[in-house]
């Protein structure tokens, strides 16, 4: 199934995470691009001010990628909350 940025929010994020974990590696970039503003928002909340450097965003991006890799849907929790 082909997925682009415009359709990435049409299904729950857990579906895309599952697909990435099952080998759809190309989907990872589309999900990350689609959640760019979300990642930036979380980084800003964590540091207590608007994220201003690429280093700050890079750390948030790494955390988001790690969350994708480690997410366990058997725990019945939402990926984003």
C-alpha cells in the first residue's frame, strides 16, 4: 500500500508503526515528515521554550525513531500520548 504525506493521518499512528516494524522501511520517512510539527512541539515542551536549534530537533527526531522501534501495541497504549 502506497502512503504519502497527505494520507498518513487517515489511519491511527499505531497502524503505521506496526507496518514500519514489519519491514516497510520507506514508510518511516513519510511518518516522520508527517509528524514534524508534533515532534517539534514535544521538543519545545520538554525544554520549556521553542526549539531553536537543529541539535534540539535532532534529539527529538532520534527519540521519535526510537519510539517507533520500541513501541509495543500489546500494552494497549496510544503511540502518541
